[in-house]
């Protein structure tokens, strides 16, 4: 969105949905791994590069972000 500060993305596990959501398996051993593309701000991108993905995800949890809100405030 043009008026969103979330102008970057991070690919990660869908951590709020739990690990059972990440791997989908079918009969015969076929499976798919589900990841999500989460919009992030420039500051969050820099924070992730400096501190790692787990630290950024911890910030998301601490601030209880709504990942579907394109106008949310940055946590970094």
C-alpha cells in the first residue's frame, strides 16, 4: 500500500499459527512446507540483519502486532 511504512518483506515460518501448521503431509509421503511473506518496515529489516530473525519475531510477539495491518507501527 502506498501509505504503509511496511515496504519490505521477510519470509519466515508462520509462528503465530504453531508448528503443526507449517508442514502439510499427504498420503504417500508427499508434503509441503508453509511459509509466510510478512510485510516489514525498513527499520525492522535493519534490526533483523543486525539481531537475527528470532529477535525480530520476539519483538513482533512482545508488541502483539497484527500481521495483516499494513499501517501497523514498526517494532524496531
